[in-house]
C-alpha cells in the first residue's frame, strides 16, 4: 500500500508543478494559488472537522498543530510558488524533492540515529547528483534564478522537518493533515483582502481546475499520502519517492506544455532512477528496523 501511495503522490505533485507554472505564467499570483490550495483542501476536510470537532487537534496539542501547519501549511506553497516566479518549474520539481531527500536523510540520522546501509547512502548520493545535473543546463547565474532555487531548498528543509516531527510525535495521518489544512485556512480572508490577486483575470475553468489540483489533490490527498508513507516507512524511505517527481514532471510537461528535456536531463533522469533502485534494494535490510522505530516514535 505504501508503494501505491507513493506512486500516486508522485503523479499529483507532477501535475501540480505544471499547473502552477501555467497559471503563474498566465494569470494567477503565488498567493492566489496558495489560497486556492487550502480553500479546496479545507472543503475536503471540513466534514472531518465538523464530525470530530477539535478533538483531534486538542489531542495533538495546539502548539504541535501550529508547528506542523507552519512547516507544511500555508507558508510552504507560498514559498514554492514564490520561487516559481523567479525560477523555471523544472528547478522546483527537481530541487524541492532533492532537498527533502537530503534533509530527511540528515535529520533522521540526527533525530532518531537511523542507520543507513552503504547501498542506501550511495543511492541518496546518486539521487542528489542526478537532480543537480537535471537543473544544470538551465542555470544562467542570474540572481533571480538563484533566489528562486534557494526558496525551493528552504521549502525542502521545512517539509523534511514536518516529516520528522510527524514520526517523533507519532501523529496519525488524518490528524496531521486536518491540523495543517484547518490552521492554514484561518488566514485566507486576510490574504484575500490584502495580498495581490489576479483572480478576476482568470477564467472560472482555470480557477476550478486549480482548486482541484492545488487544493483537493496536492493540498489534501498528497499531504495525507506522504504522512501515511512516513508513518509506515519513516522519513528516509518516504523521501525516496520524491525524486520521481521531476521524472513525472518532465513527462507531464512534454504532454501539456510541449517542453522536451535536453539530452543531459535525460541522463540525469537515468541517474535518479538508478539511485532510487539502489536505495530501495539497500533499504530492504533496514526496512524492519525503520518500521519498528516508526511505531515506537
């Protein structure tokens, strides 16, 4: 089930990056997309909150709920969308997963003293190398692109910290997702009133599509799936699904935006695929200890 969840999550995030680039290039702003993301996600989880009240968040604790929302809630897509206004979507699709893989690997070693086999370490190094090679042709040295890249890397650190806290606090996937979505919806009226918006320039079809893609799929479904994978496999193994995002984004980008990757990018995809295969094989021997530590928190 965790593998199916991971593959589904990869597809959702690939569509999200392509759709976000399309709308940011055409009509909507970064705050528009973030508002649509959590507005749509809030509509999905409103029945859950209505049925359970605030019992789940009270059980989690408001401080912990706020911490999770600050890391994976409204600030997270705002930073990514802000980065997409400076750097190409391929940079975001590559650097966000790369930084999550690296920081999840690093923080898990620090927080839980998770062991890592030589094969898994080699696989992570190959993944990082492939992702860096993937974005190399598009790097032009301009300050704007570099700033966007730094935003993507920062978002990866935020989401990795979220995953580690979910594991450390033994948070149920539904509880974590509800807390993040609900607390992220609270500032939306303020954003609507004071943040720059081009919603009036977009068609109703585009807005509805972004509500589904950014909100229901990326904001609710993908968040739940990643939290579920973290609880099942731990942050390190969960993060190893994420390098599939730039691979899937390239495929979706070709189909939707007509963007064909360069030869060096195809080579980078092959390196990433090899890295994920090596990590998966290396993770089998350590998989039992990771699951046991995840259950024990």
